[in-house]
């Protein structure tokens, strides 16, 4: 039985200190995500340093991490892969009405940690991400994204996201699913190809470009496809 310091378990699914636990013991083999959330905490610029008061609660960060990891796209990867990715996130404070992306090519994928962002009729709350297609496809963002409230974003550099996609290990699925080979799809023709796909229980997305593979997989999963 392995004993784990509760500090190492404060992350997406469990905040050990919140339940007053000093030590946790694993009863079976388990894979545990350990992420230091301190660099991702919303900066408390107005907190007087001399008060000695404890840091404000960061439950909203636990919430966004949990929502992110439970999404259909993120479940594509192993917990260990996302533990590495979460450590690479860069926090950014944003104000109500601030424009986050429009026109230019995004160099980062944005995840909402606190507050609400809006693009046309699409709303992004804690744990939702945007800018992925622009960053991964190296194309201008088609829609304006503005903050509806004050909040905080966590920004993931394109290189970190591509590295995550390159680590994806396709599972074995029986019976063999429909296969989409992106190396046989001309650049810029992804949308027409996806629109022509028949509904299948599972679809295998393959290709030598990990960024393009992740971009197409994201589109398919948001349309209800099961991607493997």
C-alpha cells in the first residue's frame, strides 16, 4: 500500500485539504494526476501582504480542471499526458469586454478558468476551451471572442498542445472502426471530408501531422462522433 502526502493530490478531481484529510492510502493500483495549482491561481493583487491571511480559496480552479479533463476531447488522452499539459498552462487575467481572439492566427489555446467568454452565440464557461482550430491549423480566427465578465484564462502554447497530440496512443477497437486517413485528404478540404462521413460507432483518425489530427478529431467529437 502506497501512502501519499495529501498535498500532492490537490488537483482536478480532489482537494484533500477541503475534507480535512492529512494522508491518503491507495487500496488498489491507481493512476493519480498531481498538478501544482499554485502557478495557475488567479493573482490576488489587492490582498495585503502584511495581513498574514491565508490565500483565498481556489475552488474555481479545481472546477475548471475537472471540467476540462471530463470533456470529450480531453478524454482522448491519458491522465499522465494531461498532467504534463496542465503544468505548462500560463495564467492570464482578463477584463469584461476584452477581446481575446479575432482575425490573427492564435498562437495559444485558451481555457476559461474563471468568468465567461462569448463568440457570437457560443458561450465559454469554466473548463471550456477555444482558439484550438486557429492555433493548430495556423489559420486566422474566424470569430471574435470577448469576455462577458471579468475572469481568468489559462493559455497553452501551440507547441505544448501539439506535443500532447503526438503522444496519443490509438486504442485497439473491435470491430475495426471506419478509418479517416488525413494524409490522403488535401489541405483545406477537411470540412468537405467530414461532412461526407457516414455515422459510424467509431472512427479512427490517423495521419502523420499531430496538430491536424487533433484539430479534425476535435471537430468530430464536438459533432458527436466517437473518435479513436
